[in-house]
């Protein structure tokens, strides 16, 4: 397809050219005429009539969404069309977690930016705990893949070409474990992850943080974090200065941080949960719908910061409306941050993500929320990746450009913008929606993680899957992934790990149960088959998975952080090897029992008995072994 651009497109040409390969078009005077006009506002119009096209757009990113709509309809041989859309929010886009080992490399980030532009999303938060450069602090992000200021500027320049605002999202109180672990930072530490408030050295560091992270970006907005700081004042601070009310500590610290933000000419936002929790009867409850915000907390809250209400667990619109009203009690309309569940699992929980997103965005529209984000957290080493969330991000985009979500349009748009069909994305959900999980996967359950990493001899989650026929599920899922693979799709690589993980889990998911049954029945033939055939074949499939995961990691991310997953895979392979030896030693009479298999299997989570899922564990080290991985240090 060839296009002849007409009108004022000088500010758009770099972005248009960057999309040529992905959208399969070229530019030239002999092409289809496309007139481009800009006007005030947040709307777009796309039309084609009498052999000529026209795009009228407001915000710059609206043009790229409109441009994609034009190409899609023209390629579908629509003889005439006229489409009008209006952006419902001032700000909408993802939050990328760049702090849990997976720091996206520049080329994959640029690919992601192009996808966001086609969707029409106009912003992105870059969540960086210590993964940005502070020249005065060499241990800040040391060996963690931190971005240099030049790299962040390059990303900001690229996003700017598409009308996308990149906003730094940092931490100025808690979640700083990876910096505070160094002895060079010990003087800044209250507890493992919380800064020592009321210390001038702390505010000197925060000044350096804000100065350093804001320099590469055009935006004057900054997210200063401050969520989940429950340990505030309970470590070095308590031992040194004595007890002080957490609300007093929070507000006095926030006041100091806001003064620094103001000095740098920036407009701040922050997570709201600590103030909501402190308003509850226990001081710890985030989503207690009966909590009223007391006047004394409202009065202590500084006026010059925007609260960000985060929530990705509720499926009812009313719950979001009530929580938004609690935030409005502080006197300002909050921003909202939902989530696409890519974290703590190899699968993407679309069952929960799509329901929570639809309910939340309906409530946001009703309550006049103007700033909306979709968090893509990467807890515990980010075994998944942000590209698997694109269906969820497309849902945010389609909600953003209409009053009522049109599901057929969502399905059509995600196929065009990503090259991947909705059903293919939803296969990711089936990595965790296995037998024993209620249809729709509306709970937090992550069997794709715990069934991979659990030890074949110890089987900490074996009790959770007793009586369930899981092998056929993963065999079928492996076949599904194989059938949708398309080498001509630029994002096809995101299915390689799920395909090979399904192959592994079709063998490994219930191997602990099979092994325990054979041992208890003293079935030597079955034990020998497991040790000489099943487990060696499993090791080959695990190695295939490891290599595929490594290839995917280096394609998407900087190399730092992969070593953690390499160690996990290495540990898994060595433990399977040890299992073979233990079984063979028993068969050969070298040992009279396998002590690990003598133990009764218990539930990892007792609550799973009343759950519609199969349990949840956030941490690899808890899944792999009940024994000591490292000495647990005191809070400080």
C-alpha cells in the first residue's frame, strides 16, 4: 500500500516512517491521497471518500491511532468510511515495572512505544526503584541494568515523536531494598526497604534522585511512590529516636519531599494506600469499604500532590466508585491505576484482569477520573513479560476512545495493533486456569509458577493438585500454542516460552504425586521408569524451556537479572538429577528408604481448601524448599 501524505505532517513524519515496516505501507506521490489536519481537542476523525482519505486529529497520539484505523479500513477494501472518536481521559497508558530484574532494552521499549501509539495510549509510567543513574551514588542500581540519563533521554525523544508522555515513577520512602542492602547506604536506612526519615542525609539523597531522574524527560510530572511503607519508623528510627505516630512521620516526610519536588519545578503524584490504611480502624486495611476518612487525616494531607488510587482485585463497579469517593474526601480527584496481571506467574491472568479493568474504567468515567494507568508489575524476578499484556492494554485503549466498550471492536483492534488475535492472548490465561481452578480464573492462583519450581522430591504443592488430571490440560495447551505460531508476526516470540513451559508441565505437574504413589506402593517398576525415562526426558524439556526463556529475556531486556532465572533453572535441573540418584540408590539397595518421600504431604496454603483456585505463592524460594535459603535479618 502506498500513501501520498498531504497537509501539515512535518511533526509526524518521523513517527510515520517508523511504522512503515510494521504496517506494510510506503510513501509516494503516486499513492492514495491522505489529507492531514490538526485541530484543538482530544478527538479524531478518519474518513475515505471518492478515492481520497482524511485524518483530523487533536492530540498527537490521536493521529497515530487514526492512521492505523485508516490503514486497517483501506486494506480491508472499505470503499467509503467515516469514523469519529473522542478520548475520554486526559492521560491513559501503562506503568512498566523496570525494577524487578527485567529492565527493558531500548529496542524492545521502542517497539512497545510504537504499539502504544497505534492503540492511542498517550502516556507511560516508568517504575524505577533504583534502575536510573545517580552519578553521586555508584551503588544506586549497581549491576541492576540501570538506565543512563542518555538512555532515558533517547526513550523520551522516541516517545515524544508519537505524542506519548513518559513519566518517571520512583520511590522516595519504601521499596528501596535493592539500594539499601549495600553498606554504602547503611546511614540512609530505617528498615530493609524504608529510608530513615528526618535525616538530612536522606533528603540530600532524595534531592539527587529527583534531580537525576527528571533531567532526561520533557514532562514536568513525577510519581514519588510512597506506597506500602508499613515498616516506617520501626527500625533504626525507633531505636534512635523512639516511637512516633506513622501519620506524623508520613506527613512530615511528604512535606519535605514535596518541597524538593517544587524546587525542581515538578508536579507530583503518589500512591494513596498509606493514607487510606492509616484511616482504617486497624491502620493496615487498604480496601475496607466501611472506612471513613477522618478530618484530621484530610487536614494533614498536603494539597499540592495528586493521589493515585491503585486497585486490580475488585470485579464490581460499585467497589471502585466507593473507593474513588473515599479519595475525593481529600479534596481532589485522584488518578487511578489498575493492572494487567502479568506478575508472579508465567501466565497472564486475563480472567481477572479483563473483569477488573472493565469495572474500574466504567467507574472512572462515571466519577470523572482523568488520569488512568495500567500497572504491569514484575514481582519476584518477572518470569513473564510486558508484551503478553497487550490485550489488556488494548482494552484500556478501546475504553478510552468510547463511552461504552465494544468487545467486537476490541477483538478487531488488538489483532491489527499487535498482529495477534484475542484468543491467542487468552491462551496465556490457561497456563494458570487448569483443572481445579474455577472458570474465568477470577482469583489469584499461579500454578504455572509453583508447579514448575517446586521440588520433585519435596512437592510442597502436591496436596493442592491431588485427584486432578492436569497432564492432558498442558498437553492440549502445548498443542494450542504450536498451532498459533506465526513466524511472520513480530511478536510471535512471546509464545515460545509458554509453549515449552506447557510441554514441561505436561510431564512435571503431577510427577511428585506419581513418584510418591509408586514409592508408597513399593512399585519398583514404576520407580525405575520415573528415574530412567521420565525424569531424564523432563530434564531435556526443562533445558529447552531455559534456552527459550533466555532467548526471550535477551530479546526484551538488558542482561542483568537473567542470572536469577538461570540459577533457578540450574537448581531445578540439579534437583531432578538428585531425585534420579535417590530413586536409583533405593532401587539398588544402597539406601533402605527415601526420607523425602516418607513425609506426609500437607497443604502449602490451608486456605486453598475453601478457595476457587489452587493456591498462590509470590516467592520462588518459598516454592522450591521449606528450608533456609538465607538468614532472615532483622528489619534494619
